[in-house]
């Protein structure tokens, strides 16, 4: 290829992975709202909060409406997320901003809501990820704006004076060249990505291992306690009754669902995120590890390399589709990564790995995202299980033909076709979904 692993994994690929993975507590959309509120409130210097106004893009709004917020007493809501962030959030904690919310602070946040001091709406004419929170108190007005990434605080304003980026930006939350790295990733072909993971070094393996440990803790909690609607734990019970039979595909789906049960259920344990989503990182990594576990694959290095391939494929698809879209990124992008990783794990060639991606995308495009919620565990868990099957089918020569639907001659072009579908073909889907959700809530 003309370059060494030190040039790539310790350069572009490693930088991309570090930018696209970061611990987060709970769903990243309410966390972004809480972070912006915490940044704005911090500018007031401890003055009592009089009012909070939240404006977001439609996708942030959609994903933050109904998902449980950690340390909220199993509650949800955009206004509550902002109030919790303003009253007790630590902006230095970035996407773990709700970790510092104690019961007393929660009651103060709920008090603001009961007095009608918090309002939330959709910002007009916004494109891409956007959160703006304005907080008033002590006769002063503070505002924080997040764009592009969930923790990318691009502006803090106090009484009309720009104060510069916030704590998250100072800690590395800013863009830092992500757009250029995404373009680089989109220019890579699948064989290049396989070569990259083949040459991973110990530090890269360790970084992937650390993220998996965070997400495995969520899986274990979900299996033990059944938070959310208990998709994983319920299936485990059905398996024990003999109504479901444990196999590689089912086991991957159960464990993936259990991790998402915990995260969407507001369990106060951090998840490693991938391309802005904890569900996406769970969906891209846990099924691969689960398939390896079922197959008694004891080569940890191979398993971690497979997970890395899944992450890179996932990020590549998200770079084309968009960080937030009408499509279920965890199920589609994460699932395509899992399909590729499954084929890689069991010795598949680049052609078979590409076939696995085509199988998954050809089966599930376009599955929509209708907001973050507890039932994501069911949707994404089923797609993760199917992703493992797509990889196994491709290994055995069963691959969707290029004449079928959006599937093209190559996996790379199939991924590009999905991006076209998302950015051009589904422009009316998100407004329709949000309209349904808003009227239902009313």
C-alpha cells in the first residue's frame, strides 16, 4: 500500500477513531442539550436561574423527546435535560454531564419546569446538528451553542459578548479536522480498511478493548436487571424456557439489545460512543464479540481487529449518510460494520467482507429512525443479529446481486448509494416522523 501502520493508525485512522469515540452517559442528544445548558449557566457565576430557552435542529429534538435521562428518576424530556444541565451539570464532563446531578439538584430542575421557566422548540432553518441554550439569571443572559458534534461547543455568549468555546471544546470536543478525516475515510476502499486493521498495534488494540469494557458493563447490567422494556433479559428468559434456541445469531442480538436496554433506560453507566452515538458503538462492537464468544474464538487480537473493522465501516457509512439522519444509524451503519467484521472474523476475503456489507444494506435500507427510546433495543438488537447472519451467508457465497435494489457492484458503491438515499431520497421522512411524534405527545 506504500505506507506503514505507524503512518496510518497513528495518523489518520487513529485520529479519526479517537475523535469519533468518547464516553457518554445516556443518550447523546439530551446530553448535548444538558452540556449546552451547563456551559451557559456556568457563565452566570452561580446566579439563580430565572429562565431557560432551548432551540435544536429537528433530529436532536426527535431523539431527545422521549429517551430516559440518567439520574432523572426515570424521566425524559428536552426541558428536563436543559434544567438538569443548568442546575447541576459539569461542562467539563462533556457527554457525561448528567453524572453530577444529585437528587436535590434534580428537584430544583423539576421546580423550574413546574413554574414554566423552561421552554423548548425547533430552531428554524437549521441544517445539521445544532443546539442552542439561553439561560437568564441575576439580570444577565448567557447562551451556549453546539454544532457539528454533540460536544462541540462553538460559542458562549454573556450579555452579548462572545466568550469563546467552552470547557468541552478546550478538552478536545471541537471538530479538530474531523471533516477532512471523514473525506479521507470515504476515499478508502474496503481492502485498504482490511489492511489497516491487519496491522493494528498494541496501543490501538488497547483502546478498542477499553471501549468494549464500558459497553460490556451495560450489557451485563441489562441482562441482570432488564431496564427499559427489557428486550435482552426477556429473550434470555425465553431461551431458558426453550422457546428460543441459543445460537450465534440470537446471542449477538440478545447481548446487543441488553446494552441498549441499559443505555436507553437511563442506567447511570457510561457507554463508549461511536460517530456521536452510544447505541451505534454498542451495535458495532458487541455483536462481533458475542459471535466470537459463541464460536469459542480465543484469539483476542483477531476479535479486536474485527471490532476495529466494524468501527471503520460504521464511520465510513455515517460520513456519507450524515451524523443525524432519517435512517437508523445503529442498525444500518453499525450492522453493516458487524456483517463485515463477522466475515473478517471467520477468514473471509475482501470480496466476502464486501458481500456481507451488501447483504445487510440490501436487507434493511431504509429502516428509519423515529427517535431515541427504549424500543431501540428491539429494533437494533434484531438488526445486529441479522448482521451476523449476513456475514455468515456471504462467507458461504450467498450475496445479494448488484442488479437488486440499491446494491451495486461493490460494497463501497452500495454505501454511497445509501448516502444518496438518505440525503436526497428521504428528505420528507424526518419531518413526517417528527410531526407524528409531536402530535402524539400533545
